[in-house]
C-alpha cells in the first residue's frame, strides 16, 4: 500500500497529482484587488483612438494656453502701421508680402491685416477657458443641489416651482438679456452662462437620485441616524459616477458651441476679446472670396468640439462598471 508521499512522487510528472490538504491555505481567498478607477482607465486606454485623441487635445491645450504668451495677437497691428495692402491676403500672398515664410502668416491675413493663425490660437484659449470654467461651476452646483433636491421632499417642492418658471424662458433669450444688461465682457459672459446653466443639470440629477434614494442600504442608513450629507456622498453619488462623466462629456463641447454661436450672432463676447466665434462672424461675409479667414476658425472649433465629445463619450462608457468584466 503506497502512502501519500509515495503517491505524490509517483504522479509528479503526470497530468494530475495529489496535493496536500492544508486547512489554513484552504481558508484564504485568492482574488485580485479591485480598483474602480484602474479598471476605468484600463478599459479607456484599450481603445487606441483615445490615446490619439488625448495627445491631440493635449497639443491643443499647450498651444492655446502657452503660445499666446509668445504670439501676441493684435488685430489692429497693420492698421497702426498703415499697411493697407496686407488686408485679406492668402497664405502664399502673406508670406510673399512679409518677406519670407513665418508661422505668423501661415494661414494668411484677415480683413484688417491681422494674423489668422495668432487669432485662432488666442480665440481657442478664450473658448476653452470659458468651457472649462462654465462646466466646473455648473457641474459643481448642479450635482450638489441636484442630490439634495432629489433626496429632500421639502426642497423638491420649492425647487420645482423655480425650475418651472425658469425652464419656460428660452435659454438663448435669457442669455441675450443678461449680456445686454450686465455687459459683453469675458466674466460677464461667463456669468450669463452660469446664472441658470446649473438648473438643468440639477433637475437631471434630481431624477437620478430619486431612483436610488429608497434602496435598502439608503433606508438602513437613514434608520441608523446617518446624516443626509453622508448618505448623499457615500450611498448615492458614488453610484452616479458614470452619469456624471456622461453629462460632463456633453457639457464641455456644448459651451464651446454656445460661445461660437452667440459670438457669431453678435451677442457674445465683446469685440476686444478674441474668440473663434468673433472671427467666424467677422469673416462670414467674405467666406467665398477669402475662405482662409472663415474656414480656419471653423475647422479649429469643430476639431475641439469633436475631440472633447468623443473623449467624453468613451470615458463615460469606460466608467460604467458593466464594461469592467
């Protein structure tokens, strides 16, 4: 009769062999530690297109926020110099006119002899900064108030009255009135976009919170006397991470589109603030005769919007735990 050690030596090189019965080892649970954000980024970077878009967006950010410190945009530079012949020059004509190749004239000149390239870079900085600031303000206020709005029934009754009043006023009309009353400056424009921009976000989160506020773990926390603030931050908002990312994916490009549109129709930023919408508006009457002054800011605004939207949607998909399997 072979004992256990002899059987183990005999079957060592075979497909199956005996293993010891270690009580302590059998009680150990061997499983990899799960990290939500590590899983999010693993799924996100699995798509190679996301890496390409991130590099492209990082390049746009660097150019938009660093290069204007060196490429000083002066729309009236050629007017002060008295060089009328530099107005509306194509890229090749501008390079020839100014005596050789220079990045400043790589996209030609505008109706005032201004550099299209420098204007596009300065306008991109304005549009991106407005989008980032407005999204940060509206998302923060909207998420916090939306969570309280959906959890507290007393606050819900009060906020519904405000929402029904404000929501019936056309958003473009409201922004137009605010811009005319407050002024057309940079911060005035941000104020107009954020004074009620958070309300729609808060209402959206109200409905999301109402779906999950009465689940068993939230009711148990409420019975144990857990403060509302802790229930919202620990029990409710973590389950809305993918919803927050999805909403942010649509908010960022929407503010860029809003700035371009409002500046295009003449109720956006003031004339002294460079923006992509202002450049498009100034060149709209001559986009057939001088297309370089019109299509350059249009192409940049479209590229930024598309990149932000695609990155946001892919990040929203990656933040859904169901994709982490």
